[in-house]
C-alpha cells in the first residue's frame, strides 16, 4: 500500500531547467521492494517518462531513473501532482509533497450511425478532442449514404477506432446490389471491394473494460431496436419486458451501448444495465421505416454521447452539434438524393 503522503527529493541540473511539473501515473515496487512513483516530466511541453523511488516523509530519495518498461500500473491515474513555477529551477535539496491521487473518472465517447456524412463526423471528432475522453467507440452504420462513403471509410480506417458492424455495413456484402436501397447502392458503387470487405469484417459486438457491451441494434440482431418498437409506422418506447428479451444474457451487464434507431436515449433497466444510444452522427432521419417523417428528431444537428464512470456509478452526456449541413445537403442533391438533402437541413422529409 502506498503511503498517504510521499516526499521526493528531485535532482536539478541544467538539463532539467524549465520543468513545469511532474505528473504521477501510479506506483509499483521494484525487485528490491522499493516503492516507486512513476509518471512524466512536463518539460516545456515535452513529456519524458521517469520513475522515482519514494519514502515516507523525511526519507532519503534516490535520483529519478528513465522509466522504459511497461507494467500493470501503466493504466493508473493521470493528474499534475507536483507543481513548480516555470521560472523556478529545481535544486537537488528541494522537497515536494505528493498526495495520494484520487480515482479519475473514466470517460468514453460513443458515436454511431455516421452514414457517410464526413462533415458531421469531422465536427464530432473535433468536439471529442476537447472533452478529455479516454477512448472513442463507434457503433456502426458507417458508410451507407449518398454523401462521402469513400472519404468516410478512409478516415475511419486511419483512426482505427474500435467499431461495431452495423446492419448497413453487413448488407454491403450480404445483400445483392439490386436489393439494396438507393443510398446503399450508391455506397456500394463508390467503395472499393477492399473497403466493402473491411466494413463487413467488423465485429457484431465488442466487449469493453468494466463490463461494457457495445452493439449496433440488439446483442443478437443488428437490424432490431433495443429500446424501441414500431407501432403504426412510428417508433415508440418498448416495454420493460421487451427490452429484457432483447438484452438476453446482456441483462447482467452494467452498461450496454447501442445505436440503429438514430435516437439519443438513456434507459436504466431495473436490476439490469444502463442502456445508452448516442443518436446519429450524420443522419437525423431513420429511413428504414416508410413513415420516417414521423420519427425524426426534427433537427439537423450531429449527435453523440460521452459515458462517464465516477466510482461505481455511470452517467452520460448527450451532445448535439452544429456543422455545415447545408454543404452536406448540396452534396446529397448533387448525387441525386433530394430527399436526403431535405432531411439533412431540416431533420424531416415533408
């Protein structure tokens, strides 16, 4: 067990001038059972990995050594703990007290249903970079749409996000081209065979740390709704019993992430998981139902969510972002999809 307070004597030299602070990432013991605090020096914007042997208050401290090996502690906390004014040099006889780090919240960005809308995806990714998230997961339906399927596939391939396969991603290979919707046929014709195979090869579900399960529709069906049902050509909330049946064994999970319906939604199942649907990044209208104009969010904004764990509790933020949907509508119209152009600028089709 690490001591409640640590004292570190940090050596100074001309090479260490300009250090702003030391960030502790965790603690471990070496082969001599010496307690080590390891982390990063922030030296005028340059991060250098170091480890420091530690003692209780007043103990002798050895010089920091370059930290190069990985360890189980590598996933530890990240926060500035030892702050030094930038104009102040560090001398070998200076002492600083490092308090035990508190557990840092885990933040996971959740995106889904991009539908080839490159502009919306770029806006969402730019916003995610400002939110201090630990990771981003994509729940699928990536490139089916009459906008930028090729460019969207290229960007996602470069990002290498953990990504679940959506029903439209699967249909790129499973369905005959003639049986696809016009928007899916456009994507099929635009993508290369390698890109179509890459989308089809995505996993139908992903298990994340902390017991989180990520799917596109339900755990067993990527083209079914998890928390909604179709009633008179409209989406309405499903009953608790229906959601339990859709979840199946996933009722034991703490969190289930799903997409498909394009609706931002948070549901806490009694005795079961927190279910989060982040909404659609790039397609405000769910067009797989003929009366889609009855179920649209009535807004053209890009949507995603951030899942946060503090202690043993989870919460979610739903983000609704402005982006240049007028340009996206022009792209859809130029590609011969006037209905998509209308939906992209209004969130509805009249």
